[in-house]
C-alpha cells in the first residue's frame, strides 16, 4: 500500500494539531511543512522529524514528491495557496471556512472542478459520529419534513482573545451548524437575521445569535457565545436539535458525556474532535483526514463534503454577519 | 385563621386545574364557580361540592361573600371580568397572558393601581424553584452583566390542535420566557424579530422562533415548537440559559429529571407545574396560588409579579408576532 | 381555620431549618422551642419571635397550648422525647432515622398505635415530586414486577466532618433510598451486604455501598459517598433507577436540572428539598410538614408514611451496617 | 506499506461485525474466513469477496499467507484456536472474555509470553475515548486515591434471549467494567459478592449486581441488567463513576448524547462502539482493531491491554458469579 505524502501549509495552533493527526494515520506520510515564520518551521520540523521545510508555498508545490497538502492558513489567506495547489495537481484539504468571500469560494470551486487533485473542505462536524448518525436518520426520512432547528456552540472566553481579532463567532463557529443544517435539510438559506454583543472590545463581537429561513420553509436559530465565563466547566457546550413533522434528533456533545473533577475544578473535556488518547491524536479530525487519505490513495472524489456545499455555508454565515452589522434582515 | 373565599371564572381545562389547586390550599375556600356553559358549571359544581354557581360573572361579583376571583377565561376575554372584579373590590388572580392588547393591559394596570383588591397575573414560571433560584443568583450579581439568553419551550402536537385556533406559540408560550428574561435582567425589550412555521394549517402557526434585543445590550433567542412529533418523550422540553460576563445559569426542567418507561413507551411527565401526587394537585401552580392566598389574607400587595411586568411581557411577545407577520424587525 | 400550635425539640442546623419551614406554613404557628443549650435557645427564640422557650422537653410537653412537636434531636436521642410527647397527647413529627435501634422503633410504634396524637417520621423523599410520581407509576403496575433497583446519594466532604462523628452514610443517607425501595416494591428486605471505605478516620466511614435482597426476589444496590471531593459541583448527586419486567423509572434530581456558574465555580444547588426562594423556605420539607399540619388539623392519621414503614427502613439499614462491620451477609 | 493479512475465526453476529470493521481499515487485508457452518462461510465469503474459506481452523493456521487471526468463537471455545494460532506464529486478536476458566487464561498467557506473534484481548472499552480520557486523568493522579466506583451497563431484553443461553450478564458484560476498574486503579480484586435475578428462565439469570473489594481498599458496585423492558429508549445505558480523594470522573455514554425520535418511538443508538456511518463501520471497534493492526505491522507488543490484565478481569467476574451461586462472599 502506497502512502500519500502530505504537507501542511500554515502552522498555527491548528496547523500543529493537523500535523499530530496526520502523524497518527498510517496511510499518510507527513512529508513537508510550510510557514513564513522560520523559527516555528524549524521547531515543528524537529517535532515531527520532517526535513522538507518551506517558507514559501510555491516552492513546496513545485516539489513533485508531494501528493497532497493541508491548508491551515488564516481564513482570509486560503484562496491563493489553494488555487496554486490545485493548479500544481495536488490533492487539497482546506480548513473551514472555505474562504473569506463568496467570490473566492467561487474561484476555488471552479478550479477544483477541473483540477487533477481532489479538494475537500474541513467541515469536521460531518465526522462527529452523532451528526453523521443524525444525517442518516434524516436522509432516510425518519423524522419527516424538517421544520425547526436550533444549535448551540459556546466556548470559553479564555480561548478567544486572539481569535476574535481574526474572525467572529458567526463565520468562525456558527458556520459549523450552518453547514450541518444545510447537510441535514438539503435546502438553501434564503434569509439571515443576526444580533451580536460585544463584551471585550476586540475586532469582532463576542456573541452571535443567528436566525435563518430555509427555502423549504424551515426556521433555525444558532447560538454562538465566544466569551463563556472563566469557570465554565466545558470545552464546548455543543447541542443541536432538528425537529421534523414526524420525529426529531437531539444531540448534546462533549457535555455531560464526561465530567472530570479535580483539585482545579470540574470540567468536561473534548473527547470527540481531537482528543489525545494513549499518546495519539484521535477523534473526528483523525477520521476526517483519514477519509481524505483514502480519497487520495484511491483517487475517489470526496463525497461527504463537496466544495459547493462549503461555499453555501460561507454564503449564509456572511449574510448573517451582514445582518448583524446593518440591523436588517439579509436576503440571499 | 380566616379562609379567603375565592371563585373561579372560566372553566375550561385550565380553569378546572385551578379548582384542583385551590382545593388543595388550606387557606382558600373554593366558594363559587362561573362559566357560561350550564352543563359544565353543574358538572364542576358537583365535583368540587360548590353550590354557588354563576353563568354571569356580574352576578358573581355582586356577591359580598366572595373575597377573590381567579380569571381563567380565554386570553382575549380577560379584560372585562378583570376590570369588573377590581371594580367590585375583589382580589384578582388573572391567568397569563394578561390581555390580548397592550391597551387592555394599560386599562387593567390603571384599574389595579387604585383598586381595593390586589391583582396578580399568573406568570407561573416565577414559582418554578429553578427559575426562582436563578433569579436570586442573577439579582445578587453572581453572573455579572447578562449578555446572551436562550430558551426552549416545546410541547407535543397532540396538545395543541385546539389551542392553536385560539393563541399562537409566541404569545402563548414564549411569553413565559419573555417574562423570565425581563425578570432576570430588569431590562426592556427594544426590538423583536421572529419567524414562524405553519405545519397543520390551523389559525396560528405551529412553530415560533423569536429574537429579542434588550436595552442593556443583551440578545436572546426563544424557541417554541407546538408540534413536537407523536412519539416525543416529554410533556415539555424546557430549557433556559442566561450567560453573563462572569457566570451563567442553565436550567433544564422536566426532562430528563424523571424518565418513565412503560409498555406504552418512554416519557418524562411534568413534576414541576401541576402534578397530581398522592391525590393532590401540587407544584408551581399550587405555590403560585398559595402565595396569592397569603397576599389576600394578609392584605399585602403581590411583589413577585406586578401588573406592569405582565404588561411588558405581552408587549414584547406581540411585537414578535408582528415581526413574524411582516418579515421585518419590530421596534418597541 | 384553627392554626396548629407546634414546638420544635432539638435546635441543631436541621432543627433551625424546621423552624424556617414551619414559619412558612400558614396553618402552623411556631409556638415553642426546646434545646438544652440556653444561648442557642435564646438566639432562635429571637429569630422566630417565639417566647415559649424550654431547656427541658418535659416542661414543654406539660404545656396544654402545644398541639404538636417536631423532634429533631440526634438520632440516638429520638426515643425518649417521642414517647413522652405521644404520652402527653401531642402530634409528633419525628425526623429520620426513626431511632437508633429496632427495639426503640418497636417501642415508638407501639406507643403511636394507641396514642391520641399522630406520629409521622420524616422520610422526606416521599415528598419529592419525582419519587411520588415514580411511586404512582409503580403502584399502578405500569412497570410490571420490580427486578432491579439502584440508587446514588452522594454529598460533599465539606458537609460531613461533624455528621460523621454522629452517624454514618448508610443509616444516615442510604436509609432514604431503603425507604423509597420499600415504598416502591411493598416488599421486605431479607438480606443485606455492605462495604465501607474510611478516608478521614472519623467515627463512621466515609463511603457505604449496600446491596439488598428483597423477599419478592428483587436486588438493589445503594451508593452513599459522604466525601465527594472539594470541587464537586453539586449539593447532592442523587439518582435512582427502578427496573421492572415491563418498564422502568429513572430519576436524577438536583443535578443537572440547574447549573450555576459564578466566579467561584460551577455548582448545582438544591431546589428540591429546602431551597430558600423569595425569602421563604420551600420544597419537599415544606410540603412534608404541610401534610403533617393538615393531618393535625383534620385529625387524619398520616398515610404517606407510617411508623411501621419507618421501622422497616431502619432495620434494613442497620443490617447493612452490621454486614459492613462483619464482612458477612446479614440476614433479616 | 505492507498490509497485514488477517483471518476471522468464528462468524456469528459479532464475527461478522469484525469483518465489517476490518474491511474499513486500510492496513488490514481480510484474507480468510473460518467457521464450521458451511452455508454461513459461503455467505460471508461472498459478502466480503474473500476466497480463502475454511471450516477447520487448523487448515487456516497452516496457511503461511495469513499474518494474524481474530478469534470470535464462543467464549468457552477460545482456548484451542488461540493456542493453535499462537503456536502457528500468528498474531492473535481474541474477543473477551479471554476464556471460560482462569486455568485456560493461564495457558493462553503462558503461550503468548513465548509466542512469535502478539496476543491482544478485545477489551474494547479501553478504546472508548471517554474511558481512555478518564484513565489518563486517574493515572496522572488528578483525582487522588480511588475510593469508590460504580458502573451500569444495561441492555434491552430483546437482544439477549440467545446470548443468555451462552453467557450471563456478569461474565458477559460486567467484565467490561471490571476490566476498566482494574485499569483505572492498578489494583487487584480481593473479594466479590453478587446477586442475580432470573426473569425468563434461560440458562443464565437476567440481572447481575456485583460488589468488589480491591486491595487498595476501594469498593465498587457493578449493575448489569440484560432484560431492559421492550420500550427502553437506548441501546446501552452505560455509566461509570470513579470517585477519589481529590476528584472524580463521571462518564455517561450513548445516552442521552444522541436522541432520535421517529414514528417508531424514541431511542438513543450507539455512536461509540461500532456505528455504521457513511457506509463504513467505525467507532471503538475500528480503533481497537486498527491499534492491533499497527502492532502487527510494526511488530510492537500491544500495551493498552495485556493478556495478564484480561485474565485478572475474568478471574474477578467468575468469582462474582460464584458468589451469586453460593450466596457467600467469594475471596480471591
């Protein structure tokens, strides 16, 4: 069995977690790393025993030994390396949100449509087994016609002071639930209304509440609070309900499935997305990248997430942000 | 100790539950009943051993033996009997929503301000011990400044086909959460946006999603689904979160505090609002009416709920319904 | 309506809570207090505005103005005041456990059988609406034949360093679940096996695990941990499952029905047993004492808990403690 | 990368699930199948496209192309094929319980100690991310000294009428929790007391309650009910608490993390152990077998579960069954 030789472009905290997850996947070889910060590059090269180190992704992409890349740059710096990688014939795993504008998403989708390599956007929640199970039930018609959805995705304030200068909670996190709702319903968002609350005076507000109308008539609310108080006992308070005419699905992940109380207090750590267990990064991120590895190895286009779907999620989330800024309902 | 002699005006399903609760309160005497339907009047007179039976509330109110009335008529028929009862010097317990227009609420508030008797509107959730505890914590400043609230109050479709021809889920149920949010924050609602979904073609839509902005900057979403599918395992799926700058409160009532599985399936019955236990109606309704009984007996104006507060909740809920009808944000 | 004039004998922390609850019940008048500690007597006399203060319960019982007493002395000092009060013709509310030996329970039961006043032992869990609802379902045959039960009743270590020098977790707390299991099944305990763990070297061990066999064939395990670690986020972790041949009941009380996060951490306070809400002591203790007040006022013997039932619970719990001491199964 | 060529011996319902899981692991090749039932062999050979089909495991083991075997025969038929496979130099994945006697476990352990291939017993719960996270916390000393443990592992009656003629709930299921408790504490079980309840008159009783004493002083209770009533809304009601001197871990898996309500009722399906998602068998079984695949490929002995640990779990569970049979405490 041939290993797929993959490089990671963008080595922030999440790029490093990508490296950890890739290192735990037998059919991947972590073959190269790329970031503009030379010290970081050297540090992670040592950590993962990777000798092909690049500060310029163009040089990386020129390397014919590389089969695939994972793009984990800032969300507003996704377009250029992704287009270049597709152009170079590489398979591309691109972190969400796909890009920072719908126009850029369009460029990427078009490039992917004709590229030699496959493109998959990292809507990781589709690899959470609870959501995947929910999708199966809904797709099988077991809850009837979807009428009403609601989601929560709230995270501690301690995690977000830097992130909130780069991206806000709606495009940064409600996009997960937006994507899931689109996946579950197969519908389109036709309007968005959102309200934000600013607590800390960072570039983006701390709280986003979003309401969508879908073209099948369904309504949805999405709660994203990025300033959960200091003593909040969970990594993520993550819930979703999908109510149909004949049934419903309710998901409550990471809390209170596990509760750990120590001298330092009570908390519910993540065991779903990228927990390190027995020294190995596992969870939905590992499963998502494994699926991508299988697609690369077998030459099969990814079907669990398509580029067009990732674009639709961004479009809706950007409309919600626009609504929050104007105070008006945004129509798509 | 003198018993307060109380009459119930309006004897639908909930008027009967009022009678049950009153019968279980030692300091009340259920002294008279009033409804326009003679057969119903006779039936409940027998059930409760009450001999003073009226089809006309004016006659009832002319009876000097009656100290207090509980008004449980349709929500759009609250105003006349309430004004008449206040005018007759009776204490009045008035079911929520206070009235069907803000103008009528204003009339009732004004009448109550100068009446001999006390007026209390039945915002029963304030007597749910979880919300009362939450209020104490928030009022003590323990969660800091309130930033974000969300609520759910979803009930089975089987309960609502008749109700939905009389009142919709926003004014009918989200008003509970509206009232609680106003109580918790001490703020005013300044705008409302809502979306509804119609499933069964009844007079009012089956689903309401509401978003409020408060004058302290907080945002809130309220979910009310009155068409939970047939096999839904709970009487009410009721949750509320109040997130502040320094803490939060989360409440999850009736589900899954108790789960009962029988040959007929799994369900979570109400043990909070008006459960019948050991043959006696108990819960928040009994506590609410007991509090009202104490106010009557001791001549103390009710402070847990004031008429002005009840009016504010209706005003916000009506604005949400208006928004759902127009598709525009409603400003208050 | 005549008020029942009641006195509290024993004014430790829980005697004071009894006073609080009695003060909130309109049909009770808190008429006298009794404790051997003169300073405590004076302090609580002032707090409750009670002028009839006794250091000797015999003098109290000689007062013909007193209709009823609540006995809240140490569990091994229940017998004498209870027998004396019954002998004096008073109604007696007696805290659980009924007494510290089965022989004493027998004496009390016999005295109660012929006394003028009524005796009710404070098995408060029967007034928790969740357990009362469960009992109704089970008694109606809705879960079939009871096969297997399990319970948890764990409390913070911070509460117990003094209590553990007076009573252990099995007789002190598992007796609640013992009583409920007896109530639910209508069966007798025929054997008990228990294991304890000692953490802090107090008079009684910190942890008790008990297993019962009932004469209807059912098995049960009861977990009582009185040393939950410092950061434990709940007042009580209280659960019970009753599994029958055709259904089951599951109860999870106080946690996570309400969660409150503040600067000091996350916790789930009691809202079921004796929460103070709106300045008033409410909950199951208030309901239990109200029920006793009704029995006193109407001259009706209490049926929700009988003296013989209270004795059976003690007998089983003492057998479990004996088993823990000997390492052998104890047969009843 | 060389694929490990693995065969499955024993093709009951769980052997088939093994095949499904193996088929989803890129580094495994499902190379051969073995069962005594020729029709079943042919059926599964077709399903998985496997042409090497055996009714005699000796012939299978003589095939030098096979690197590893998974033994999924009845628990009392584990010893012979396992010893033969080890003798033949194969890697062996052996389903739990290791064997049906401690003596057989001893034989297998001794054989494994000198074998060329690696032996791993399928204590799958160690690959549930919640338990793995718990283990890390406990092993790091974060909850202090373990004092008290309790577990529940209850499954629907509909699943068990055949199984209960082959194995009972203590050795069949409490062994999972026994193994986890041994893993968490690093201690030994020194005594066991258990009670069973028979509902359906099958070979083994339907209900088992077990209490262990560990040599570090800890106590534990284990609940296993294999006759959860017809309308039970979950695949597994699975919980564990580990309470230490300085903290605790609580796990509640599969229920209510996901709830699905359809026309047929409410249920909580398994998303942890072997859910089929996107057409692929995933979950802890896939992760467990992947880990074994890695061990085979890299020649590394499995450390997450050792043969001696699997033997210790069986020894304790058999002692509990003995106690249930004799009514006496069993000492190890």
